[in-house]
């Protein structure tokens, strides 16, 4: 038997409240076996309505009628920049 491919994946989820509105922050990681470390594959922010319900869209997306921030602005705030 020969192993063709192996992978480890994980997702980190954060719920963040900004000005009373709930935003969801998700990071998807894949483990790099050659470098022996986790590498971020994708970062996404989403928002529902004022009660945190769906449909979930990216901030400043076509259905985002309550968001005041873009994903990039939210990420800066999240990192404390």
C-alpha cells in the first residue's frame, strides 16, 4: 500500500461584535508537512442581519445593508491596528 496524499485541515472561528452587530471571522488552515507548520489557506468575514441571522454575506457585499466596515477594515480592528 502506498499513501498518495495526506492532509490536516482546521478552521478557527471567531464571533465579533462591532457597534452591536455580529460579524463572523473564519480562518481555514492546512498543515504543511514539509515545513511542519500550519499555513492559512483562507480568511473570510461574514455578516447576517442585526440579530446575527443569515443570509451571511461578506461585509459590503451585495446584501449587506447594515455593515459599516469592509472585511479589510474589520481585520485591522481585529488585529488592533
